[in-house]
C-alpha cells in the first residue's frame, strides 16, 4: 500500500482512508506547482476530517523549534464549506516551555480562487523558541456548536510568517508543500498492525 505525505509535516491518519482525506495536489498552487487538500468525508458512517500538523498539540511538548519573531501568520487557501461548516487553523507559540500564545481561527468563506489570510499572533512580541500549527478541513465537533459536514474541503499553500507585511528570516520548512515522500506500508497476511493506520 502506498501513500504520499508532505515532508516536515504530519498528516493525521485515519486508518485505510488517509489518501482520501488528504490529497497531494499538482498544478494547482498559489506558489510553485503543488499544494495540499484536506477533505471532510463520511466514511463507513463516520465523519473523518483532513488534518495537517506541524508538531504535536500539547502544552507540555512545546511544539517544534521555531525562533522567528513575527506578529502575523499568513497563508493562502481555497475551500468549500458545506452548510455552516468552516475550516480551522490553530497555532500555539512557546518560550522556555511556557505557552505564550494560542489562537484558533475559523475560515468561513468558500472560494475557488487562491485567497490570502493573515492572522495576528504574539501580540506581546515575546521571542518564541517553538510552535505548533494545525490546519483542519472542518472545525472539530468537540468544539461546542460546530458540526463538520461531509463534502467540505480546504486547500492550503504558501504559509509564511511576517512582522507586519515584511517577511521574517525564519520560515517553516516545505511551507509551500513542494516536497513529498512516497511511502509504503505492509502488514503480514491475516494480521493487522499500526502500519494499517498509514494507508
């Protein structure tokens, strides 16, 4: 079984359906030639979300190393949000193991054109040393009042950090999703292991 994942990022796996909820997109990008598409689907009567992570969401693990001092997170998106559904972005910044900012942002406007969003972050301009960042096709239903809808999708490309409109020196690796790795997962016949979660 084969699947693709963007280098330096984590695709939240959902068993055998990873390649359905997360897609590598070629020849449709705001920057370069590739982008990533996250889908909300009804699979076997369960609503599955496309999730893209940089780091692991934890107040204790403190994300991945990042020391760029910025007050804006910028990215480009396309999306179609069914009903009252919405895409979701979550960023946490840390300094010396302490969380200095945590922001959840709803993407509500459907569009077939690449559109930029800039989110204000780190209002006290504290120097971070690590971050966690997530993009989700639908706002998870464990957040009160939200109801993910199958058929919703969200494409993301060209993520950057800036001070005002001026890009900072440090950016995330593979922030335009140009680099992907093709991987293989195998299980012995009649057995099932954690490899099944990578398909």
